[in-house]
């Protein structure tokens, strides 16, 4: 069944029963690559510095900067929901790619802070963008959400189930933080980032590989202790910071090596590390491990704090937007988050 045939068949069932019309041109299944055609970002206007936080919770700018590298964060206003921010980031990514709504076959939103239990944030974004076909759904993998969503989109494109996919990370962690808990509330910020992936030549630019992992045995070291399905518990983010830190350093190092080995590449081939932005010390450790100079590691945690699933696409949009990441560069992304979930993606931009 065709994806871009204009006949708009029952969307949810498409993609499984036949290849798109031009799949034959690209060759057999798997002979296309998901190219990062456009990137976009959205950050709430309200900026809250460490000093401002220290007025309401027992902390200091010095403690936060020394332990995390965070200096400020953007926090959402009442109207800035996950779908609101995702829509704006997605529209920017489409504009950057020179793509219109008709090119969007699928929308995947990575979020742990959806507007509603259902429908998915992704369908709210679909409607807001004026996309009236294709399919849309959310992925919940906490801070690894964007890498999970990217891997899912890559699979749809490689199998021919979709040719244009919006992958968005959008989070309003300010709504699930306990603002009296200084061990967590200083660490997070709100925002959204998006990429538009387009099917391209199998031997050209695009996603080379993605690598996903989860280990539910560590579910309690980083979790939200409630949800809309739990009347008794609205839910706050809880974290055993040191344990998460320990897990992050070892698991991310392995995920990075795995991505390079899968492609017969070495540390020396990497042009840019675009890591999940949880903590500057973790990011520095990963950069060092790859032998990358600091200026080859995209850092936003100082200004955005940890925006969970939004942090990688926000960092990517910034470094592409200011001209640091150029076409042909090899970009390595990695993330670890609640679950535990973690993973990596290697992309030729
Ligand atoms: N201000 C001042 N003091 C504080 C603050 C604060 N905001 N928070 C904690 N402290 C105190 C603690 O109470 C403790 O005091 P004590 O020694 O008197 O008990 C002291 O500072 C040290 O606390 P630690 O927790 O040991 O500090 P640590 O150096 O481990 O840093 C941090 C904490 C920043 C959370 C770090 O462990 C970390 O970054 N962990 C990883 C986070 C991460 O990677 N998350 C993954 C993604 S998040 C997601 O998926 C949603």
C-alpha cells in the first residue's frame, strides 16, 4: 500500500501490506537510509537562574554548577504543554527541511510528560500541524526517549513503511518535579526539539545504526512515583542520583563503543558528540573517552539543564543552526534515562 498516494487509506494499517510505490527504485527492503533533512527547537521564554532557585529551595549556584554544570533552565508557562512545544519545534524542523505537511507519513513524540493520558501527544501535534494522513504515537523512555524514537523512525523508513517521519522530544518536567526537593528540582528544564527524517540513498548521509537497551531491574533508581492511572499518587520524579551516575558512565561508554564497532569505525572518526544533557561531568567523561576536544562535544546543559527526551534534538538543532555541525559530519548521540533505558545512534549528517 502506498504512503504518499493521496488516497488516504486507513492510516493505522498502512505500511505492513506492501512497499511504497518507489521502494523498487531504492532497491530491496533496507536499501534506504533515514536522512536528517531538518532540525528545529522550541524553548519557553521564561529563564530561571540557579540564583533565583536558591531563593525558594536550600541550594546555591556554586553547588549546582560544580556538580552538574547547570547555570539556568527554561520553564514552561501554563499554555506551554508538551504538544504546544512539540508543534513549534516540529514546524521549525519541517521549514528547515523545506518540507510540507503532505510529506509527513508519521509523527513520533518522545515524552514522559504528555498533555493527556490519551490521545497521544503526537496526534495533537499532527492536528496542530495540519497533517491529515499517516500515523502518530508517543514513546515513553524517559531521557532515552529521543534515541528510542529515532531508532523506531529509522526502522519504519528502512522497511519502507514511511518515507518522511517527524521525530520529536518534548518535555515539561517542571510539572512532575517536587519543587521542595533540592536533590531533583535543580536538575531539569522544559523544552522541545525535533528532526524531520526523509528516506534517502542507502549509501549517502543518514542514520547508520541505532542501539537500544533497557534493564528494568534498575527501575526504582529513577522514576516518577505516580501517574494519571494512580488516583492516590499524582507523581513526582524520584532519583538516586549517585547510582544513576554510576550506571550512566559505564552503560553509555559501552553504547558508544557498540555503535562504532557496528559500523567498523573508531573514536577518531567521530566529528561530534551530541549527548543527552543530564550532567556536565558525565558528558565530559564521554568526550574524554572518545578523545574528542571539548569544542567537538555539543553542550547545552549549562543553559537548558536536563530536558530529558528533548535534550538531544535541542542540542542538535543548536549546533546545526549555528553552523558547527555540517553536512557529511559523523555525529554520535547517546542517552540514558529512567527504566533504566539507554542507547546510541550514529548519524552521518
Ligand atoms: N544544593 C545543595 N546541596 C545539595 C543539593 C542541592 N541542590 N542536592 C543535594 N545536595 C546535597 C546532598 O543532600 C548531600 O548532602 P550530605 O552530604 O549532607 O548528605 C550532598 O549535596 C551530596 O549529594 P550527592 O547526591 O552525593 O551529590 P552528587 O555529587 O552525587 O550529585 C547529582 C548529585 C548531580 C544528582 C549527580 O548524582 C548526578 O548527576 N546523577 C546523574 C543524573 C542523571 O544522569 N540522570 C539521568 C537522566 S534523568 C532521567 O532519565 C529523567
